[in-house]
């Protein structure tokens, strides 16, 4: 019994040692009931998870705090069909997410700001295919581009263009 416990602890320790550390990313939603698109079909939870995944790319010594201040999803709800119906993409209802962020290292602020992230050409980007089944594909692609612009210099991997300079 004792030997089994020791082996299990050794295996767990080895597994954790091989796992790269990730930066801490905290995402909050400020007054989400007032968002232009309040939690449509669980969109806020998916946006939170996506931002946390993006934050996982940062140097592990960093902490990123993102406060989401407003969410306006691409397209619009079809009249009278409710929030679970597929959104109508009309080219004039582009995605927009307002955020406030703070990036710290050891408690010291190294970057902060407030951004209105939007993409007026969301439906003209060939890299975002309409065949994708992800209802938030436009918002996620927009957040990916914003994250790369804002935080490329703080990425954990050494392949980032900002790290090679």
C-alpha cells in the first residue's frame, strides 16, 4: 500500500514537472445585464474561456486581468425567434467587445488600457469560413488579432516576432 502511494506521488510529480507553467488570466464581466448582447446562448462563458486560453500564451510570470465592459455580437437576432436562433449577418452589425485590461509582473503594472475591439470587415475575411460551426467564430478571430497586437511582446514562446528582435 505504501509503495503504491509512493509510486502514484512520483508519477504525479513527474507529470506536473513536464507541464509548462501558464500565466494567470482573470476575466470578469462588468454589468453584463447591460451589454448590447447580454449572455446570448452562453456566449459570455465562451468568450471568457477563449480569453483565458489566449492568456495562457503569456509568460508564466505575468498576470493578465481583463474586464469586459460590453459585448455586441456579429449580426442580429432574427425578429421574434429568440436568442438561440442563428444570427442574421447583414454586413452592418459587426462584432464589438469593449475591454479594460491590466498586465502585471510581480504586482507591478507593465501594461494597461481600455480598448473598443471591433471588426467592420468580419464577413470579408477568407480565414474565417462561414462553414465553421462555431457561432462565435467572428468574435474569437477578432479577439485573437487584438491579443496578438497587444501582447505579442509578452508571449511565453520564443517564436514570437517581438521576442526575436
